[in-house]
């Protein structure tokens, strides 16, 4: 099982039916993408959760840990550790919310912005590596198609959450 999980399987040995399934291809591409991004970020002492939180703070501004969890998909129980690590490295600052002293507000520091610029370059390089066989216009089309699939399923999931429970 370890071979399949690390991406070192023999694709040509797989049955044609399996090789042609979009869901399988997406899963396999995801393994490679996670590995490439993880290695790139790891070289800078970061993880994808760190990157996600830093990007969310840059794009959305200061936020509570709960808001950051919603923005990034990092479990609330894991967010405390992520914020602690980023704060220990000087990339974020945690302060009490003046409106609710039980809540912390997380803010990106100047050092965090510099670190994020470096991480952006590393992630961009990993994207280039992942999509190396595609021409620039194919990369844009591929990303647009993936966005269409993801948006469709996000809307379906939101509709299911909003629907009243079945009697």
C-alpha cells in the first residue's frame, strides 16, 4: 500500500479502464501536487496550513481563529497549533479582540508578509513543475475546468446543508 500512496506506482500496469477515470486521474494528480507543494514549502520551514493562513490574512485581513478556519478549511482544533507556530516565528500577531476579550484576532506581521512573498514564489514554482507538460493556455483552461467542477460541487453541498431535513 505504501507504494501507491507515495505515487511510485506503474501507471502503465493499471487497467485501461482505471487509467481513464477522471476521478482516479484527479486523485493521482492530487498526490503529485501535494508532494510538490509540500516539498517546496518544507524547504522554507513551512507547511501548506501555514501558507493557507498567511494567504487568508493577506487577502482577507485580520481575523479570529474561527474565521481563519472557515477561510482555509483548517480544522478549528488544528488552527490553534498553526497560529502558535506562525506566532512563534514572528509571522503573525495574536491580540485580544476589544469587542470580545474571549476571542483572539490574528494579524499578519511585516515579517509574515516578507515570508509569504517567498512562499508564493515557491508555490508558483511547484505549480509550474506540476503543470510542466501543459502550454500556458492549456494551464489556464485546465484551471478553469477544475474551478467549474469544484464550484458545481460546492453549490450542491451548500444546497444540501440548506435543505430542511427529510421527514
